[in-house]
């Protein structure tokens, strides 16, 4: 596997939005309201991730973009906590370790930026991603933190980086 993990570029916007929205169809997610699918920032991730103390990484192999994963200082999260955001892979990239590479890069970046915790929101249909989170030491929460605007998510998890 010759996958490289790099920071996102403005020219990645269209393909990343397509990968994200296609994942909802691939996993037969019936309700997309209140999720990243209907979030207008999904179409311009480059601009969104220009926010201070955020980063979005892209997995690429032989010029083909495979997916993305980022960290973002979501409104109303504790100051020492970032949100793992926009973690999506193309169908061709799933099950090959690409997601693990992206997630580990985000955890490293979170530590580098001084965060102590990484929070995430998901849905049961993304069970493969949820199992990755569990293996990486994320623990379930009973209610959401912060204000992501993604009211359609009903799984919340956090990982302490210490």
C-alpha cells in the first residue's frame, strides 16, 4: 500500500464532499438531516479547516483521493477537547487500514495542538467506524458535548490522550 496522508487542499473539496455523501448511501443511512450530509460546510472543507487549531488530512494513493479525517474545535466543547470530524473513506479504501492511518494522524495532531481529549459523534449505521473508535480507546458518552449542529447523530464518544 502506497497511501500517503497529507493536509487537504482547496482542490480536494468536490471529491471529499462526494466521498462523504456516498458513504451515507453505501451504508443505507435513511435520515441525513442533522448530519454532515446536509451540513453546508461539507462542500467547502478547505475553508472550514482554516479555523485555528483544526486540521483535515486526506488519504491519497497514486493520485486517487481515498478519504479524509480531521479535528475541529467545535463550539462549546471544553477548551482541552477537539472533535474528530469528517472521517469518511471511499468504498475502495475501506477495510485496508487507511482509516486507521487517518485516525492516528488526527490523534497525533490533536496532541501536538495541546488537546487532552478527542470527542466524536456518529450513528449506528457507521458500525465499522465505531469499531475502529472502540479499538483506539474511545469510550461512550450518554449525551453530546459541544454544539456541532449534527442533531441526527446519536452516538457520542471521547478519548483521553494522556
